[in-house]
């Protein structure tokens, strides 16, 4: 059973803080193994317009894509951020999206246990019924699985974008 993550607050330039959930060494190791086994399965299914937290892709690639849009005559640029995204990921929706690609119930159960492991705050475990801790190896892949539906909707609408 996964252990609760340790909460760490990192100061942001705007004066706010970013909450990170740092897993134990054992959980970090297990998450890394899950990531290495599952990233090759999920990554090819993601939108080509998705650049965040993906192997062989970077923020620089996203900027180049945006520059290409501008050079092709796109007149508008909209920059968006999903406030507290990692804090509000719906576990059921995420697990459903994972289950469409991956059928291994043991892995799905383990991911569910990581999502529900809770957060250690000042020595007290707080339950987690939503969100995915930002700070573990698995959270970027889980975020991309979750956000792929947004990417697919933007594609369906014929919008030029890079995320």
C-alpha cells in the first residue's frame, strides 16, 4: 500500500506557493517503474500538439509551434493556466480514461491507491479524494492522460494550439 506523500510548499514569483507532494523513496521507485512501463503505451496516443512532460518534447518545441502558427497568419494568441490543476483532478474520471487503454486491474488498483494515499501535513495524514500529487514521477503522465480529452476537443473544433 502506498504511503501518503509529504507536502512541501514552494514559493512562486507572484507571491503564491506551489504545493508539491513528495513520495517516499519506495513509492518514488515504484512510480518510476510504472511510468517507464506505461509511458510508451500512452504517449503515442497523445495529441501532437501536446508538449508538456513528454519524452523528446519541451517547452521550446511548444514555443516553436506557436511561432509557426503566428507565421502562418494566426492573429490571436490565448495563454491559459488551469489554476490548481493537480489539486482538482477527478480520480474516477482519470481512472476511467486510463482504463480505456490499460486493462490490467492490478495496475489500475495501484494507481488508484497512489491517488488516494493522502498527504502528510504536520504529521497528520489528510485523505485525498481528488487531485494527483505534483512531485512524483507518475503525476506528469497522469496529467497528460487527463488533459488529452481537452486536446482532442480542441482538435475536433479545428483550433490551432500547443499545450
